């Protein structure tokens, strides 16, 4: 059984070009499954059926594993069996009828409007801080994913129309606006960007080396900025805040879906949560029989 696992990991490296971290995760999940199977008298991958794999998932749930962990483990085994089927090591895939438990969808941790404004209204004159403010403002102004921010290039920006052409998941492009505050912050950074350029490229946000910032570097800068001003923030939190605040103000779920670049509106619906005080305020202002005496 171990030889097939080793062959699969080699395949992930040589043909799929997966990172060492991803391959280690696959190896860990498959090893846990193999250990369970051997304890239940199964000593070859060909012998495995859906029933014993279902028992393995139940065992994981009894061990208090989170639904997301069980989903990941099943995905690993499913990919492994697809590989075994591809190379002819098995004749049937026992994972096809299996379903992992659904994970509870957690509400995004959005900042309050007042917190966001406080965070973005800071004044800085250091070059890197000016860059960081431009990144913060643009992420919130346009609801950008972290990957979209780091991959933003100069030709993607229309300063006159104040729009960005964003390439999101699945290489889908969308046009998103940004406001005057973001335009001001972006102008300030673009006037300084040339001071850092050491090689020819058009990435907007770069570091002291002149190279494009990595996602990890941006996360670090956002965390640092937040701690400096008494808040805990990360890039995706500003995207959450953008969606939540926009939906609270407009109530237009379809528009928010388009701006976020969600292909399925069910993904956007997670933002329909509003705090009770906001709901109460809307109710009292809008309902004809809600006036208090």
C-alpha cells in the first residue's frame, strides 16, 4: 500500500507541480486512512470499498475532527483513487458515492465602519507607509482579494474613470470602481513607485527590492499597520468589510456579487447577516407601523 502512496506523491511533484506543503498534507491524510484500513484487516487499495471508507469518516467524526478536516481528508483519498484508477492499479473508485459532512459556514469578521475609517484616515509621510495606505484603501474601496491586489498591474488601472480591471478566480475579469480617497492614496504611491523600480515590470505594489510584493509580505504589512493603530486586521477582512458595508447600505445582493467576482450568489449570501441594531434601525425607519410613541 505504501508503494502506491509514494508513486502518487511523485506524480503530484513531477506532473502536478504541487508544493511540498500540499504534498505533505496529502501524505498525512492518506497515511491516516491507510492506518485505519490496516487496523480493520484491509491490506490493499483494491480491497477498499465505500463501506469501510464511510466507517473511516465516522471514526474521524468520533475523534472530534471538524467537518472541514473530514472534507479535506476525503478529497485527498478521492484524488488518490483517481490516480490509482488512471494507472490501472484498481478497477473501481470506491470514493464516488461518499459525502463528507457539511461544514458550518462562519460569518466573515468585518470591521465596523467607524473602525475602517479610523484605520484609513491616518496620515503618513514614509514612502512604504504611503504604499501600505494605498493597498489598504484600494482593498477596501474595491473589495479585492489578496491575490488580486498583489497581481494588480499598471495597465489594469484607469485613473480617469477610477476603475480597476481585475483578473479573479478562474481567470475571470471584472471591472470594479474605486473612490476619491483610494484615488488620492494611489496617486501618492504611484508618484513614489519609480524610486523603487530596479527591473522592468508593471506590478503596482512593490517592495524596497523593486520586486512585486508577495501575499505573505502584504499580510505582514497589513497586520503591522493594524497593530500600530490598535486593530487586528488582515487583507481578507477588508474585503469582508467592503461587502458587508456595501450590502448594509444598498441591500443590492446582485451588485455586491458582481463587485466581489462571485460566480455563485450563494457565496455572496453569507454577507446578508446584519447586526440586530442595524436591522432594528432599518425596521423603525421603514415599517409604517413601527413608530414608537
